[in-house]
C-alpha cells in the first residue's frame, strides 16, 4: 500500500478497513490522457468498421416538455414533414442560469480532433441538410459514461421524433442511416436501456463498469 492509500484507509474503523480496501481494489483510476486516447481509439474503430460517411454527436442534457424531448431537427408541419436546417449544438445549457460545462466539453473536443483529421468523411453534429447532401450513413452518439441510460435515451428520442430520421432509419440496410452509441463505460442497466430504444443502436464501450 502507498502512504496515501494507508492514510485514507486509516480514517475508517479497523473493522471496516477490509471493506474500504476491497472498494479501492475494485476501482479503476483513469487519467484524462488515457480517457481521451481510449475513447478516440474506439470511435475511430467504429468509424472504420463500415464504409460511408458518419455523423458524430456529443451526448448532453436535452430539453423536454412533460417528459417528452424536444425534436432535434426542425420539420414541416404538414406531411411528409420533411426535416431541414442545421444540427444541434454539441454543448448547450438546459437552463440559462447554469452555464457550467460538464464532460460533454471534453468529448466535444475529442470528436472535433477526429473530424479535422478525417478529410470530410466525418461530420460533427450534422443537421438534415448535411445528412442528405453528404449522405451520412451512421449517426454515432458519443459519451463518457452511461449511468441510468436516461440522458442517452432522450437524446436518441429527440432525433427519433423527427419523421425524416425515422424514414432514413427504415432504409438503413441500403441508403439510410443506422444508429450507434459509443461510451467509455456504462452500467449494465443503462446500456440495456439504450439498446432498447426503437432506433436499435449498436452500443460499444471501452471498459465495463
């Protein structure tokens, strides 16, 4: 044991120290550099797994109304409700008085680096216009951690509520768009919730939780 570890354990009652030590041994400490390298490597691996252009999206909190996420893209009010416009901001506070940027800031930076090196094959946060023009074949949502799965599910649902997105998904085997989620790690329950979304996303993770 290191001196720092021993000092931390000494705060506990002797009868509780074995439990505290077991907890420490079950933890994996991940440095920022290791996090960045491994998550970027997995994202690149998924991008290279299939041909075609890819849209990368940063998972973040999404505005809801009565529990229903706002649509990710603008769409016409009348059928066929064609979507148009730009994509979502990678970082956006859900309330105007809370401007704190969480882990999505780190993820956004990592994905920006990947996009810059892709020579146009990867698009950051594409909207409907870019998805059509560039023929985006995969919608990959990237996050650091899937806990309950609620935040990721709402993000996917925000896209799923757009009629054009559902249409693209229905054609995913040929010319449409499939969904994926890439995370550094996640709970079993959270990942199960994400996989249960109607878009049937493929979920990949660096390490188990």
